[in-house]
C-alpha cells in the first residue's frame, strides 16, 4: 500500500506518527555528530527540508524528547546502540525562521527578541 506524502509538514513527529512517506535522513545526524565540527551551516535551496531536518535533529537529541525511540525505530540511526543511548540526552536550543514573513530586520527582531 502506498504511503501518503505529507506535503508541507515540517514537524518530524507528525510525519512519523502519521506514517507519511519519509526518506530516512538520520544518517545526517550520525555524520554531523562524528565530524566534531564547532559550527555547522545547513544551507540548502527553498523547500529542500532544512526545517524538517532541524526538527528531526532536535527531537533526537533534546532532553524535551527523552525515551522517544518510537520516532526513530526502523531508521538507520536507531540500528546503532551508541546513538540509541544519545537520544534525548542533550539540551537543545532550536530556532526556526521558516515562518518569518516580515519585510524588515527591525520587525523580524521584534518577533524574536524579548525586551
């Protein structure tokens, strides 16, 4: 039976819970973790999955999602015990500008900075 393509969904949990078609990109997290880079820039064209990748990464590492192996079962990262132990163990700060539709920096700043 064909899976539904959840167009426009940017939340990893929604995609996994609803069984939407998903191409496993968890190998990105393994590669990123093992590179040990001090800074990572994820630059891709529009509609290329940046926000979804960040959602997946947040939900894998964040202490806000402990014991959420159900989201990663069957994906490549879950096959490695070392990474199963990392799931839900780090504080994560996640900021997305995906829904920012302001036309100037001052207006955008007002949305994100608490004075």
